[in-house]
C-alpha cells in the first residue's frame, strides 16, 4: 500500500506542502540579495557611518528578538538578550569577514552563543520552577480537548508552539526554531550551529517529532 | 559512487536511510526516484511512518503560527545605545579616520606600530646628528669644552680636599675635648685614696 494513500497525499506530498510553495527557491535568491546588501551595510558601519548602524539594527532586530523569544519563552529575557546581542555586534563587527559566511549567519551564531550562555545560567531557576510548569498543561489539555489542528492558528498556534518548544532540549529547540520558524537554509543552520548538515537534519526530524508528541499531549490534533 | 546510486542499487531504504532523507522529503526536495523509495519504505515500516507523520504534522502546525512582533520600545532602546549611550564610541570612526579618511586605517594597525615607532625615533635623532657633525667641524670648540671640563674636575677635587681638612680638624678638636673631660673626672678619685698608717 502506498504511503501517500495511507497518510493522505496532501499531507506527505512534500512538493505541494513545503517545496516551492514554501518559497525556498525565492527565499534563497532573496537571502542572496540580502547578504549582498548586508555586506555593504557592514562596510558602511565599519567606516563609521551612523545611519548604517541604525539600518543594521532596524533590519535585524526582529529576527534576533524572534529567535530569543522562541528559545527563552520570555519577553523580558528576549529583550535583554537582543540588546546584549547588539552590544556584542557593536563591539565585534570588525571580526566579521564576509568571505567566511553571510552576516545573517554570523549574527545567528552570535545570538545562539548568548542563548546557550543564558540557558546555562538559568538552569537552576528552571529546576525549581519545573513543578509549576506542569500545572498549566492540565488546564490547556481540558481547554483544547477535542479541537482539531485546523481550528488552531495564528496567535493561538504561536503560543502553543511556544509552550511546546520550552519542553524540547536546547539542541532540538534551536534547530526547529531556525528551520521551521525562521526558515533558514540547512547550510546556514549548519554554519550557525557549527555542526554538519546531516546532524542538522537529524536533529530537525527528532525535534519535529518530539514537538508533535508534546502538542498532542496538550490536546492539539496533529 | 553517490548516495543516490547506492540507494538505487539496493532498491530499498533502511530506517536510517529513510530518516536521513526525511527532511528533504518533507521539503519536497527529493528526486522522483528517492521520493518513491522513501514513500515505499514509509508504506511498509510503521515506526518510520509514525515518525514521519509526527514530523510532517509539526511542520504544518508551525507554518500556521503568527510571526513574532517586536516590542515597540526595543529598537529605540538599542538605537539610543549607539546615539547617546556608552556604545557611541564603539560605532564612531576613530579620530584619525575622521581627519584623514579610511586610507589611514591600515597604517594604524598594530603591526605597523613598531615601524612607526622606529620612524619617530629616526626623526628624533636627526638634531643630535646635526650637533655631532657641527662639533666634528669645530676643533677649537671641542678644546674649549675639554678645558672647561678639566677645570671643573680640578675645582671639585680642591673643594673635596678642603672639606676633608675641615672634617679632620673638627675631629681632632672633639678628641681633645674628650681627653680633657676624662682627666677632670679621674682627678677627685686619686685624692680619695688614703694610705692607712701601720
């Protein structure tokens, strides 16, 4: 029996669900154009152009904040970390070399390193708060019981994913965030996390499957 | 031999190979042949099918999540750091670059510091070299300077000798006073000696 017949062609036909429809080809060309403009922007920043620094902050703050927020699950922490990331950028932009990768990847690696530092620093806090974390799950389970996945979208889906992401290990969490939420290429994720592409895909598969199981336990139909 | 050709030869995927291609399968990035092989494996392996179903479900669900909105105050806070805050000095070009332009930057790199220091030393030495050259061409001046030096040494020697004489005289005087004091102290003791009559 063909697998697509079992699962439904619309779900597992990669081309129709995620392929060109997700815009990876156009995203790649857009990313290439962006990397070129980023390189020029960095040049201007290093020349002491104040407006270039402001443009750099305006263009990249959303992405850095989104990664921090998805990883930490806290608005206050994400804001603090975003500011820390840009302070680090102000200090060390001269160490960025466009020959070794795009500015976007360099910035993602910087963000990821600060997130891992933050994760290690707050490990003790999470251990004490772990019991409280279980309580809202019961409420969510009853509230979402019987709902289908099609009914959950937008902000509600975003909050559910946010809660589920916090239960993933940091390695799986960062991979899922960078690929499925920030739509980075495998090569870029590989460079940012400094791991082989095969490891990226392996972590991504495990992270997605674990995320689905967590969401299902919360009563979300996956 | 490429991985694809290896797979074609075996004509069936193992679970590990299936997982290896799953991410690309879900992206729709596999060739028709590989896609057919993955589908065939998923049709026969329940564990991989469940795994793939979960992964696909998660991708579909995350695709429906709304984008994260940046708090309105965050960008102004970061910008204030470089416009009025302590990071302002980090993003401004150095004074030398503002005056001379960017071409001065390579010259100011640390590896050129030693060269610059040596150049400065060479420039500083030039007046001393000029003075030396001038002396070499003026023997009379050299003789005058040498004569002055000799007189100065002689005067210092005389002054040192006179100082020593004063010190010796003062010392003799002190010794005399000390002897006189000792004699005065010994005189009454001699007077007290009585010879007892037999």
